[in-house]
C-alpha cells in the first residue's frame, strides 16, 4: 500500500453516519493479552494509522467554554478481539489485498524499551516470527468486512 492513503477533501462527510464513509477502520487485538497491553497495542496501531491516512481526523471541537479539543477520527473505529493465531493469519491474508492499509504491532514492540533496539530486533526477525499483538485495517468496507466477519468486539 502506498504511504499516502485516505480521503479526498470532497469525501469527508462529517454530517453523515460513519457507515457512509468510503473506507472502514478496524483494529484487531490479541484477546489473550492483559487489558493494559491490549490498550497499548490499540493505541500504537491508532497512532501509526492516523499518520498514514489523510483526511481521517475531523476538525478540532470547541466546548461550551471555548476550550479546544483535538479532532478525532470521523470514520469511527471498531476494536475487535482475536486469538494470536488468527492475528497471524489475518496479517498475512490482509497483506494480499491491494486496497487495504495494514498496520501491525509486532510483539517485539512491547518487549523493547529503546526504539533503535526495536529496529535491530525486527531486522533480525523473519516475518513469520513477528507475532503481531494487534493489526489495524483501513480500506473499502467490503474488503475489511470479508476479513473480520467472524470477529467480535473486544469486551
């Protein structure tokens, strides 16, 4: 997938339900992880996704006191749970879809504390051994739904 992915200005429809958006966003997290690690994995996927999908964030919102709050994703995001085996299979299958942005968080990311160490360990780790803790998908609703149709919302 190209590094630039997302919405053209005319596609940003803030006054319509999220289901009307051309692209759908889901994050699938390893359901066996403790809650704190699940949240960490989802947050990391969200940060990486937000940096790659143009037009995904709405404008900032002001509250009744005039205080500004940063814009949030107007397309919505479902957070689903899956087994570690299902995440591995999902990542491999999703990579074969030309119309999807696939963002994963390898397990190595939660065991290293220095980013250069993460980069070094990743460089020495074959794809089959990266053990994703979470996978994010952004793409046409039909493609995303096909991949996650049997997955449930994370409790």
